[in-house]
C-alpha cells in the first residue's frame, strides 16, 4: 500500500480514526504482555522501523551482515507464500514465494523465512548461525532480542505520530522507543526526529548512497520507477548521482509487477531516448523478460560514525568480523 498523505498531518479523518488506532495499539500491547519470548541461543539483532513504510531497514540489515561474523538473516518473508521455516535459495525461489527482501538478503548471507520467528531462529542456529539479524519484528514478541535497532527516515520522521490507521506508527511512539537500544537515523533530520528521542537513547546517523551502477547514468536521461516505501528517496538518489530524470513512476511498496505495469514504462523510455531504471528490490519482482531490459541501481548505507556502530555491536556480544570495513552494503 501507499502511505496516505493524511498520515503526515492532523485532519478530521485522523481524529475520526483515533478510536480504531487505540484498539490497534491495545491489541499489540496485549500480545506483547502475554507472550514469553523464546531464546535463540545466539545473539539476535532486530532491525525495524516503528512506522509503516520504508525507512531503510533492509539496507541496514545488509550493512550489519558485513560486520557481524557468521550472521544469518531471519525474515517473515513479507509478500511471499512460504510460511517456513525455509532457507532461501535465490536461484530457485521467487519473490512470490519468499518476498523481495528475502531474495536480496539471501544474496549476501544465509537467509531464513519463517512466519514463526522462534522456529526460524532454531533452524538458523542448527545450520551454524553464530548470530541472527532479524529484518522486521520490533513489534513481534515471540523471539528475544539482544539488540533492537529502530530505523527512522529523517525526511519522514514519525509522521503525525498517530497509530495505524490514524497515522503511520505501528505502536505508540514512547512504547516503541522504550524497547529500542538505538535509533538509526537515515538521511538529513528535516522532521526533528532527534529532539523526540528519549534522553540517553543512542542515535546512529547514516545516509543512503547510490551504488557503483549509478556512475554510468550521470548526465543521461532516465525513466525511473520504484515500488518501495518511499519511491521519492530513490528518485532523489538518482538525481544526486547526476542522472537526468525524464519521468518517474512511483508504485506501492512490494508492488507485484505484471507485464502490463512495466511495458508502458519501457515504451516511454524508448520514446524519450532514456534508460529505464529501478531498484534492486524492485528488480526481483519484475517479469524475467522485462528485468533484462531495465538498469538496476543499488543503494548502500554509509555510516557517519562506523566506530560507534561497531562499539554498539560489540557491547551487546555480537561477534565482529576482523576484516569488516565500515558496514556499507549494496541494496536497492
């Protein structure tokens, strides 16, 4: 789905939906109160955003895998049909089966899809995982977390700070942040995120940078499309890399592309003498014949203070790779 515009402001509709938001928050609070988290037996890092929609959590997961020795990924497999626990094989599985995020993660490290997170964690540990990086799950109480990182988009912040459906929050802000060990603030803080954080909560600053593929697009006309949480972030990344955007086409997050979605974009790019471009996350959802006709630009997380991130991971018992760099990892 696309995040509605009213999630960023206070409107009459916001107030009308507030009773439903209170029920949504209460249901989550009740579930967390009655659940005893299972222990994985190895350190578990949970990476999640408190808001619905994209903030950069999957690129952050990939960046962490570059730092943590022996890490396996664990994800619900949003958008996929497999319940798991299942080890993802990128050459065999499709986005319809395991979700787009799982395919991206599996290209970097062993990845497990499991609707029931404790079962997925047990499967990962049995397969030799020394640590688990869980993509999503901050509101899921079934698996104990060693370190919880909340990823926040500095350009979107917490929206109107209301809970779904009145706003973008998955739970009340104070409750979500109270279970976080640190916040990863991605991009410029134009919405005042930092001043809303509890005193003493660690804030790690990072930014998304275009992958090496973007260099070939500098000065060229492109037709860009993206079905991610905030497509405009990808379009801004392309502009920052010097691409000339002749047209843009935003889709809903995890949009299941069909031939009729993509062909008009390819035709438009041809007519404009432009290059059709999308993200790595979108590319795995494209029909195979059309995927070959689209340029893919990855993005990576670049940390303002890589040493602070490494110190945080070490303090929570995560095994660090001796050969790790700054934790940047490609992702679209």
